[in-house]
């Protein structure tokens, strides 16, 4: 029985990256042997065990055979006669199909070390096309390493996965898992670009695909194309080291523009509400976490008003805070402001523009939260006022605090218009 480190840990060590979680493969062993040595079984579909001392995953060498549609459509064969080379052959990319034995010797039957040097993402075998998750993984690796190119023959197989309808059988949880990880990579725009090049974006995220080729007003968006703007916004998220909630909100913030009638281009009146409905539907379809779905909804609805907020009075700012539920959910409101800043900076040549709206609205929220609402409630009760009137007194206290914090520069400007910084409201 021989043990080998396989996959990402070997790859990352060759790249000089910090050590990742180590996965092990056992060649020539049986479940009974591992159990006798204290390994704990955890695998449901095929034999996987946890090392008794380190807790690292150890799997028996196995082969696989396509037996159905989608990610789960495989049958596995694990036995002592399965070789290491056969086990590695079932992996997705050559750079993930390397191993090291317990003495540190590299086993590289499919040229993974060469492809690392040449910065190529290349499939191991034609069996790559049998598993649609591999398409998502390639897009994610492309987002992690923008200097890696996808081998043409691998992209051809990715397109075949789409054409054969395999991606249509992916379960939402698996799509979300890979999408979320890809959005958190250093170059999330490339995730979307690769999915689009393969044809998978139109099948998995048609709301996003529809943004490409839709024009916006050039005076606000030098890049013009709404899809190109989205890619710039995602890169702004990466530069800001934004959390997943913000990145998903930015992915969804302009979905309504994909439904604007062609006759209205390049204007997109009312896209915010249309976009919020689409963002909610997309989040539900992907079964995204609730915090991601909620931020995507409020960002789609309110990003134009946040952009226009430099011209809002204290009363209008308070209404904005109330619509966003900022008084109960201040952290989510701060994430909304970060998403809007990334949106504003996701424009060609304007990546470094200031975004004073964020600081002003953060200060407004602090002032509203700091208002002495308890004193206002006590006084209202002492005056014998009924419940609704008590609420009005509390709101008046918040408005007074906001007015003081914002000074005299806030002018009533509830209707859409320019922010004075060249930022688009529509």
C-alpha cells in the first residue's frame, strides 16, 4: 500500500504558493486495511477516509465511468489493482493530475509541470467533456491566474459540454459553489468572460449574458457596452477586496438593462425595479445565501439613488435609509455603499475617481443611529401621544440629527438627475 499527495497541493507547491489542504491517494490498499489502521470512513459515493492523526482526506485510487447526466452521473471503481496513473487520468486538468510520493518524488504522467511553466490550462483526456463541473472549474482557475491561457482543444471541449446539454443538468448548489469561488478570485471578470466564450453563460446566467451588446450613454459610460461595464465593476470589486455579498450584488446590479426595449437604447429608464426582480429570481434559482440575495435586491433597486445622493436633503436621505432598512441593517447598508462605489469605478478611465457619496451616506447613517430616540419616545409618552405619534417624534429626532450632521448643503432632489460628478443615475 502506497500513499501519494495529489492535486492542488502538488500544483501550488510547484508554483511557489502557500501550502493548501493536502489530499492523498492510496494505491494498492483496501478499505479494510485503512480501517485497521484507524482511518475514519467519510465517503458516501466512493471510499474516502480521514487520517487518524492529521484529519486529512485519503481516497482509494479509483477509476470512473459515465453512467448518466450531470455532475452525479458517474460510477466509480476503487480496487487495489487501480494504478496511480489511472487515478490521475480521471482528473480535470494536467496541472491537477500530478502526485508526490512519501519521499517527495514527483509523478507527472500527463505533462502538468510543463503546462505550469507554459501557463496553460489543458484537459487530461477526452473524458473531461463528461463532467460539466469541469467547465466551471476551468473558468475559476482562469479567474485565479489571468496569465494562464486555455488550450484551444480544451475550450473546444468546453463548448461541446454546452452543446451537448450537460450544463443544463448541473444542480444549482454546484453552480453556486463554483460561481461564488470564481467571483472571489483576483480576476472575477475573467470568470464571466470564459463562461461567455464557452457558451455556458447563456445557459447558466442568461440574465447576465443579455447585458453584452446593450449600449449605455457614452457620456456616463465611456465603455458604452453594459456587459463590458459589468466586467469593469467586478474588477473594481477585486481591487476593493469586497466580500462575496458585494461581488454578487455587483454581478446583478444592472440586470434590468438587459430587458430594456431596443427602441429606448441607450437610455434605461426604470431598469432598477426590473433588475431587482431579475436579481431576486437569479438568487433563488442558484439557491444563493440569503445575505447575497438581499444585498443584490437592494443594490439593484437603489444604486441610482445612492449615486444621486449628493443632491439629496436630509429628509430625502432619511427616506433612502428607511427604504434600504439601514437603521436595522447598518452593515448591509455599508455593503450597499461599497457595491455602488465599485459600480461608479467600473468605467473606462474612471477607475480612480472619488466617490464622496459613500462617505456622506455613512456619516448620515451614523447620525441617524446616534439620535436620542429614547428621549423622544419618553417625551412623547409624557405628552400622552398615541403610538403613531410617538413614531413620528422618533423619526423627527433622527431627521434633526441628520440635518445637523449634513449641514446646509443638502438640497431636496428626489427626482433622478446628475450627481455633479458625472455618475450615471440611469
